[in-house]
C-alpha cells in the first residue's frame, strides 16, 4: 500500500502541533495569525486539492474534477453524508466537521479564506489563522480516510 499522502499528512500535522508550543489550541486563539499558519494553510490546502482529485478518480476513473466545486459534486454524489464526517482531536476535546458546509451547495469558510490568503495575502493575511489551519488539517485527514478506506478494509 502506497501511503505517500498519509506520510505528507503526518509531516503537516507535526508542523501544526509544533505551533501549539507557542499558541494553545483554544477558542480564544482561533483568530491568531502568523507566517507559520500561512505556510501551513497553503501547504495543507494544496494537499487537499491533490487528495480530493485522487478521491474523485477513485470514485470515477474518468473524473475530470479540477476544483473544489467539482470535487464537492463528485464526492457528495458518491458519499451523500460526507459532510457529516468528523475529526476528533482528543488532546483538546475537540470534534471538527470540516466539510459541514457541503450539506448544501457552499464550500467551507476555511477553503474560501485560504483562497483569499493565496491570491491576496497582502490584504488577507489575518485569514491565515489557527482556526482555518486547524479546520483544513481536519479536512485533509477526513479526505485521506476516504481515499485509503478501500485498501485498509479489503481482504
């Protein structure tokens, strides 16, 4: 089994947890922003883009999905309850539903704000914050569960 994307996730997760040495994971700190969160948010969302394409190809080998709206359409067609998937962070007693907005036809706030950081960092730097980074990290985790699920539970 090729776990290349899982290994990348673990590296990103380590980098995220390293930030918690300086800024506790807590509701009071959700809007804390930094260069570290900027780098992480951009890297995590880039990996989300890669992994979502893989999941779409796993669902339909002819998939040509290439953006978040197309991923949403293809993933929720196959997994209509995908938006309910939760990521637990037991160390902080947190339960995150990073794809909850996919219950409708909108994309997660963390994704929209990531794009604002990516394209206009000079005016949207504050959106590279702990909350968006945490939510994106959980979203990547959830996608990976779906990508690797067939291999993990076969045979």
